[in-house]
């Protein structure tokens, strides 16, 4: 039984690893993938010095270094669980000074569990979690040194550790200073108030750090805001991980007054505490699961070109415009946009592309806009949206940097493309891709011979004017290159949702003698005939087939018969005509 008591914390640690891993992997899988996309980790001396040399630079560097591997499945969860267990074990060591009771070990997992829950918010930087782990390690180091030195030596050690943590991680040093004061109050008691010195020193340094512009603002210098998107405020619930860490020593100290002599009782209490903590972790994970951002999953599938995953996603039948932008992009990539278009809930033209004037600097919008406009053949817009996304992501966005490489190669801006390729060559994940793109530099023949780049170069108009009107962009692309079937399909899909006679007639009249409408898509023939009220004399010269004309007559006759019999036309006609544009226009 004594051995069981000794090894019980380690057994609980193993169980916590399993619990944390399963919850993180199931809830935050796509958050980890997203974090890999939040920086371009280039191994360039100038970039490294400029980005990581200041206050909290170490924690930022460590976070970016680890995040670059998160694209590998399960790596994010594994690394995060390992760091979380380091935090739990060091907290246990730091608090065990107040009460040598193994059964309190599960309590050390509570503040760490809340910190892991914070990570589910994609706006919370991984740097914040790294800083929290460093804080726990510094707590353990101080607890180990505190009992070996006298009062004044402890004050000096506490101050030095707090200042060092300030430089490495920023505001978490204030928690360390507070913990040192609590440690003196509960463990040493005599002249405990002397240990306010570390807290006062780091608070004073923090004030001057703001004044000397080492930190951006007072708000970020004294709170978790440094580890959060600077345009937003940290949710109040995020503070729980910090507050609970400071409460932990008091819980250990209070429990030390309890005299639980029976080993069985201590074992039973430890099991009960672990079950309570496990239940709490599960409840936190379920709360986080409900708040998971579906767009992160769609972004990852777009980046990895897993178009089938988008089409089979549980949210693919959503009424959300942005989700449908991804769905229609996936259909276009698989050349199924026309044939499978109405298998998904198509509402209006914003299903093709959300109105661009909503917010051009919104990163989720600019990200998908870059993909969509590239697929439409609008290189100017694709380049602009990629640039907006790259700039608005504080430390760069590698996928958008790849997009900038391609658009500049297509436009023949080889020096700019070379600059971006050189930057990507200094990364770990994207270096091979960048080296492969070098063959296109200053080589027009190679660009024009490439199936992707060559098609997009043929889409370039003579003038470089831009418009936010999706319809006009597609018209312009097809005027320049009527062989671009991706742009053609997007244009027809737009017409299906806009359902305007003038627009449909304009497209048919303009392109009926070009490769864009040869062969004439049957779906567009049906729409053309319908909006012109079955005017055969007008439609037949543009290539509407006799088969379509005959089937349209059958459709209208069946519709008259159904209405005459008082039946529900949408239900009655679905079996025979549900796959036609006539049915979709009338009943959807």
C-alpha cells in the first residue's frame, strides 16, 4: 500500500495524459492545424532577430517553433499534452511544499485544464500557453530553491526569477511574483511581506517597458491580452486559469490541517478528486466542442485540397453563405459545379461569393476569396485578397504566401515571386514546394506550359482594371479566355442563382459562338428556354436542342395537369423533373 501511495500521482498523470489527449484531439484538431498557418517560420537571421529579440520573444519563438509541426496529424495534441503534463507536475512540486499529500495531485490539473480550454479559441496565441507552462516551471524552481536559502537570499532569487520570466514570457511574471508572496505567507510566515519585492520590481519594470515601447500598451503588459489578438479583448473566462493557479496553494495549505491517517481514506479521496477533475475536463471539452469554428475545418481542407472532405462535411448543407462558398469552390475544383450544384442548398448569388464589400480586411473572408477568385481566373483579385490575408495575419500566412508566388509568376512579376520563393525556401514545411517553383522564374515558356499557371496566364485581361462585381469579373475572364471552363461554370452557376432574363440572354448571346458554350451546357439551355417563356423561335438559333425543347413542353404540360388536379406540384413533379433547372427555378 505504501508503494501504491508513492506511485499514485504518476498513475494519475498517465490517466491525465489519456484524458487530455483524447479531448484535445477530438475538439481542437483543426485549431492546431490553424495555428500552423498563423506564422511563416523562416529560418532567416534578420527575421528571427527582428521578431523574437524583445520582451516575451522567447515564448513567442518557442510557440512558433512548435506550431510549424502542427500540420502533421495528432502532433499538435501530443505536444500540447506533453507541455500540459510538465505544467501539472511542476505545479504539484511547487504546491507540495504546503501539504505532502499525494491525493491532492488531481487538483493541480484544474488550472491547466482551463488553460487548455483557452486554446480552443483560435484568437488565443499558443504563446500564452507556452508562457503558462514556463510559469509553472519557474514556480517549481523557486519552491526547490526557497528551502535552501535564507530570507534575503530568497528575496533575491525570487526577484531574479521574476525578472527573467518577464523577459522570456511577459505578463505571467506578475503571477510568479504573486505566487512567491503567497509561498512566503504560507510556508515561511516570518517577515513574509518582504517577499512583495519581486512583485514590485517586475511591476515597475513592466511600467517602464510600456514607456520605452518594449510592450505595446499597459493593457497588454499587465494581462493576458498580450497573448490574444490585439484587436480583440480577452474573454473574462480566460482569467480562470490564472486565478485558479493562485488559489491552489491555499487549497493545499488548508488541506494540510486535515489529519487523514488511514491510507485507504487517502486513496479513496484521491480517486474521488480525480473523477471530479476528469468530469470537469470532459464538461469543458463539450463546451468547447459547441464553440468549435467550422470555418477552421473548411480552411484546412481547402489548404490540403481535400475537396471531398468539404463536400461530405456535416455542415455542407448549411444556410451559411461562407460555408457554401467553400462547398461551391470544392464542386468547381472537382468539375461538378453544374452537375451537382442543386444537390446543396443554394439560396442566392452570395453562395457563390459573399459580397466583397462586407469587409476586405476580414481574414476568413479574404482567405476564401483568394481561392475563389483564383479559381474564377481573376488574378488581380486573388493577389489582393492573398496580400490582405498575409498582412492581416500578424506573422504571415504561408498558404497565402504560396498564392502570392503563383499570382506573381502568372503576371510575370518574377522579382516579386523570387522574393517570396526565397522566403518560403527558409521554412521547414514549404521549402520543397518553393524550390520546385523556381523553375518558373524568368521562364515564360514554362509558365505557359504548366496546366494551372498557363491557364491562369491566358485569363489575364489586356487592362488591369478591377471590379468587385462577380458577374462582370466572370464575363471579363471569359472574354479574355473563353476556354476557361472553371470561369464558365461559375458564371452559369451565378446565373442560376440570380435568375435574371437579361443576364442569361446576355451570356448566351455573347458566348454562343465561342468555346465557352460549345458544347452548350444542358442546364443553361433549360434556363435560357425558361426565362424566355419557351420562345422556341428565339432560343433555337442559339443552339437549344430539340430534345430540350420537347422535354420543356412535357414539363409545362405536366405542370398544367398537376395544377388542374389540385396536387402539390413540388412533390408531384420531383420524381420526373427534380433534376431540371425548370424545377429548381420554380420550386426552390
